[in-house]
C-alpha cells in the first residue's frame, strides 16, 4: 500500500469517526439547550417526580430552567435543570430560601441537588413569603 493510499484511508477513517460521534450526540440529545416549555410541561415534570402531585400554583423561571409548583396540601416541588434533563425535589423547609429582589435562591436537604436561583420577577417575593410556612404543622 502506498503512502498516499494509507493517508487517504486514515483521513476517511477519521471522517467516519467524526460522523459517528455526531450521530451519537444527536441520538442522546447531548448539548441541547433544554428548557421547560410552559406550565403544562412543568406540571408533567412534577407528576413524573412525585406520582399524584397535582399543582394548583406554578412559577416558571424567566429563562425556563426551573420552576416551583405547589399543590392544595401546601407541598412545594422545586424543579431545576440538570444537564439535558430535569431534577425535582420536595421542599420541606424554608431554611435554604433566599430572596434578592426578583431572584429566589433555593436549596434542599439533598447536598447532591445543589442550589438553584430562579428569576421569578415580581412573583419571587410572594413565593418567598409563602415558603416560610414549609415545615410547620398543619
């Protein structure tokens, strides 16, 4: 095999490998800018996280990377983007809640979940006040 043929095969192999990586990235939806489309999508994520959770109030982050949802019993689920998917946790206390104008920073008891800052605009103050009731006896 001549040097030119070997070089051409090597280039073709490299192009094939790049194409294979591209197909895998598309198939696994890696690198997508994942956002919560609307309130219905947020409700579906909450139901997926906790069966039977029926939100009566929904607050979407302006960038659609997170949401807060409350059911009739006063339970609140926090949804946040985690890579190309979403993670959700039930908030049990207001201890990890901080308000800074239109931004609400929340953390949970789960250290792996981390904290998230949601841009809720004017709703941030209302949600921060309502979250003070979490963890109190009904």
